[in-house]
């Protein structure tokens, strides 16, 4: 009888340990919120998320066999799929991020489309908290040289046309509209004496008017 009681106690302790271990594993997985697939189809979890109140969203990026086309994005609330985004677009290097592009306090889906000497482009879906869904951002998606200044809250289109020309146009969201704030066009050339010149054309919006200033100087 004592042997039976000891065995029962042993089984109870083992089951308790297994239950506690499973609880820890589930808690760890729940804290890893972005999901994407490798070429082998394996699910990879990364530490990032969108939290809307107490709701935490997770994502699965479905890539075709070539690894160059993003077919779709599944959005999950816990284990329930709440949105399916049909994409069917080319991607670059499987770079998926959550970025608050419109500075509303909610992160948006950001997928790198392409990157070259002129700048990078992205596919972007804004999170709309009132609808609790993501919508395609036509203004920012596939725009070359897209950059973000999170400190000053600028959206910047930074375009490089080689050594001779470089351009920065800065925008800000005002009442959910993307408005031009300031810009800089920088041009370089060599004169007949072999001297290198740089010309800067600055544009700034003041009281809804475009103010342009130009200066140039020799840099060597």
C-alpha cells in the first residue's frame, strides 16, 4: 500500500512539472508575434507585435516557392485568423517590419519591395484602429527612396540620381493627409577649370506658400 501511495505521489509530481513546463512554453510562444516562413516552409517567430488595447495581433507572410513573391499576409488575433491580405507582389530579401508610418501610435505592416542606388521602395498597409483591419497605403507604397524621421515625424522621399543629383522631399501627416513641408535639391557638376560646384535649392511651405531659396559654392 505504501508503494502504491509513493507511486501515485511520484506521478502527481511529474504531471505537475509537465503542466508547468507546457505553461512556460505557451507563454514564450505567445510573446513572439510576427510569423514568417523560410524556404523550407518552417514557421519563424520574431519579437514584434501590434497591440490594440488588450488585443495583440500576429502575422504570417506567405511566400511562393521562388522566395521572390509575397502571395498573402494572414493576420491573427491569438489563434484566430481575422484578416487575409492578398498581395501577389515582388519582395526583396524577405524583410518584414512593423513601422508606424503615419504616426498615429499604431504600427503598420511594412514589406521591402526593392532597394537600389536610387533608394528603397516598400509595400505598406496602415492599421486602422476603428475598423481593426489593415488597408493598403497607395501614397507611400512603391515610392522610391521612402524614409522615415521618427523624431521630427517626417515622411521623406530621398532620391539619388548618381553623383550629380540628390533630392529630399519632406512631408508630414496633418488631419490624416500627407502634406509637403520642405524640400532640398542638391546638384553637383564640374566647370571647365575642373572645379566642383554644388547647388542647393531649398523649398519650404510658409503660410501655405512655397518659398524657394538657392545657393551654390565650390566644394573643391
